[in-house]
C-alpha cells in the first residue's frame, strides 16, 4: 500500500501548482509526505475532515474541503480510512483556469 501511496503523492507533488502533499491514517499520523509540507499537519487535516463530515452525517460521498488564504490553497479529503492533505500555490495559469 505504501508504494501505491508514494506513487500517487509523487504524481501529485509533481504538478506545477502543488507545494506539498501528505496522507494520514485514521489516528492522524502521517503515512507519507512529499514536497514542502510539515508532516505534523496530518493530525490537523484529519480533525478538520472529521468535523466537516458531521455536517452531513448521512452522506455516502466524502467531502472535499478547500481552504483559501491569499494565493495559497489547502485541499483536504477523507475517505474514512485515510486523509489526504494537499497544499497548492495559485499560479497565473491556475487562476485563469488553464
């Protein structure tokens, strides 16, 4: 499983707008991180995803959380087993939709 996670994170981190990405387990412990991202963010990302899931407890589709600050973005997604946290830097191309 770790090999697959590392491959997905390598592909994600290779995108021009991605600063860093990580995957955390159910306890919020970082399983793997790539790029410029603090592994300690894993617990915070997992906690945010759990709180957002309480907004619609009967939903079968996991929520995607997007946090914006200036020209930076944090995307968090939890599927019940793992949580992904991706930091992105908005670029001229991503701002125009290209």
